[in-house]
């Protein structure tokens, strides 16, 4: 078991990297599920061996008629758009629920 720690700010910055080949940086991640679903119970740990930060290409931002509002935003909900590269499943864990990144435990304080 790896006893190294990484800060959440380092994790969030590292997820944004683009490789030399122009592709998104891939990583492994573990997080605590916020809600129950057919894939697991609330509070259980979801492990993704190969993931990348992702948003749907070509998605247009919906602009409602009310002033100063936009469509649902990941940042407003502390969520991260993650794609499981093995299954193609889209995941939106809260960054506050992340517990491991590339086998390193995540420190959310200090």
C-alpha cells in the first residue's frame, strides 16, 4: 500500500493536464458515492482504474431567458465531470468526496 499523500489542490490541477499527444491526462480515482444507484449504495467506494476529466464535446451552454443564469454547472455543485475510460460511463463525483488519486490518499486540509 502506498502511504503517500497528495493535496486536493494538486489533484484538481493535475486532472486538467493535457498530454504531449494532445489527449486528456488519464488517472485512477476513488471516491465515496453520494447517492445510491444500480451501481452501488450511498457511502460505498467507487474505484475507477482508468479515468479522464471530461465534458461532452460540442455541448452548447443553455441560456435561459432569465438574466444572469445559465444551465446546470459542475462547479456550482462541487462536481467533477469524469469518464470511466474502460466502460465509457460518465461520473460526477463531488471533489469533496475524493479519497484516492493515482493510488495516493488525498488530503483535503492543511
